[in-house]
């Protein structure tokens, strides 16, 4: 590669936007070309507009960058979006129509028929939807999305199991971190000494997105996978890292060791291509009886893996286990950056024309 591609981050001051800023520092293929946020922030230097919440310090390179509006016209090759769904739909479409590749975190376009809901380890063929989308938009631009933060941790574990044994039914009960609600997010008085058994819209996303991701691309569309998922989502008093208690039944019931082997040996295209953000192990299996735990395990594989533990037979379904994913890294900014790396490796990110 002769030069790094220039990326804009829309929603750069937010919880996800801050992770983009952190993960793009010293990225070997991409550099930050512009940052943008709401009218509240436009014209301000990043260090003044942003209430920095990532545990490590704000990277120096970003401190004095000035925020612009979320409108096409930015001098970049492509765009990362960490915008709220309330506005992302229209803004991302505007950028795509203006010729920018848009690599989005937001929920707005995930289930659009011609928009890839991409997990590079699972469904790289879904990128074949892009030319169809470009002809609908009549543009060289397009939108690629990554899943909801709860979905992606779950589906990275489900994918190798579905491939090997055929999933029949999945039940998942989540314990989701506060940072998943953005900033300022949930009021302190609501979460102190408490668990909230409701996250608006979350259960529907977890019950539908995996079926698109695990679906097969054929003749210009994705045929959804056919099995049932039941999700019950809870907000808990943890900073980062979503824990999920899963139980599953299979068409061919594996032995426990076959199930562990399918998870632990899962490797795919990002690992073969050695993409810069690809985890060496997309699924990490732990043996200790009391793991995974958010505080101890969320940074395994730099926050890009799903961490699975407590794999055991279930008296109701075939097996049950716990899994953990870092919601702002593999669940958001890290996932989008990995998506962009795959797009570049596939020659689909030549930049805005
Ligand atoms: N948090 C997670 O773990 C997570 C995981 C996966 C996906 N997501 C998705 O990622 C997106 C961002 O979530 P978040 O948690 O980062 O939210 P957040 O902390 O509330 O940040 C929102 C960002 O969007 C900007 N913004 C808000 N209204 C705007 C407007 N009208 N025009 C332009 N910019 C505007 C804000 O800028 P100002 O600072 O100027 O207001 C801020 O930069 C959402 O779609 C969310 O569903 C979040």
C-alpha cells in the first residue's frame, strides 16, 4: 500500500467514537482524516468537546483536531459511523449517495436487504450485496454494518457450532455493561444496587440479527438461517463487557469435547489474511469454573474475541455456557475497523471517487 487511507469518524465524541479514536492511533492501514459530531461540538477541539471515558488517556494526536458537522464534503476516503440510530439512517445514506463507503455501527441499516451485516469470520460472501446496493443508490458509495454489541459476541460462538452441528434452538440471558447505553447513559440512581430487566429494542436485535449473519448469500440476497432464538436482556452495574448465559439445542448433539473443539479451533478469513485487528483466536475457551468475568477477561485478544466458559450439559436443552464480549471494542469500533480492513483487503475500499 502506498499511503494510509483517510477515515472520518462520525459521532467521534461518543462512547463508540472514543474507541475509534483510540483504535485508529497508529493503525497500519488507516489514519484519521476528519472527526464530526453534533452541533453542540462543531468547531470545538476534540479535548474540549469530548468527555473522555476510555480507561486509557486520550491519544495526543486527537486532542486538537476540530470537530466538523456530519455532512458529506469531508476530505476522506471513507467514513466510520458511531451515530445514534435516531439520525444515523439519513446521515449514512447521504454519505453513501455522495460516494463514500460507510462502515457503520448503528442499527439503522443493519437489516436492509442489500446492506451486509458483516462479521468477517462468518459471512464475508455477504459483501456480494454491495454492487446491488450501489446500483440502488446510483453511487460508488455504500453502507456496510456491524452487528449490535450483544449479537456479535453471541454469533461468534454460534457460528462454528451452527456449521458443525446445526443449531435448533438458542436461549440467551444477557447481563450488559453500562457503556453499552452510551454516555451519559443510564442514571446512577437507577443502577446503584440494582439490575434493569429491560433495554429498549435489544431483545428483537439479538433474536433477528444472528439469523441474517448466519444466512447464506444466494442469487443477490441473503436467505436467513432457520432456528429460534429467545433473548432476555438486562443492564447491570459493570463498566464494559457484556456477559451472556446461553443454552442451545442442536440437530446433531455433539459430545462436550466436540463442542469445545469446534469453538476453540474456530479460525477464518481474517486470521488467514492476517488482518491487523483480527484476533488470533476469535473464540477463547476458559476452563476455570468461575470464568469468564467482565473485569478479568474483557481484554483477552485485545477485546476482539468472544470468551466462552462454563460449558456443561443442560437438563432442558443440549448444552449451556457463558460468554463475554467487549461491547465497545468487538461490539462496536473494533468490529467496524476489522470490517474496513476486510473491505480494503478485498479491493472494495479504494476510497471516494
Ligand atoms: N455503546 C456501545 O457499546 C455500542 C455498541 C454497539 C453499537 N452502538 C451504537 O453506536 C452508536 C453510538 O453509540 P454510543 O454509545 O457511542 O452513543 P453516545 O455515547 O451517545 O454518542 C453519540 C455520538 O453521536 C453524536 N451525535 C448525537 N446526536 C447527533 C446529531 N444530531 N448530529 C450529529 N451527531 C450527533 C454525539 O455528538 P455530541 O457529543 O456532539 O453530542 C456523539 O458523538 C449507536 O447507534 C449505538 O446503538 C453502541
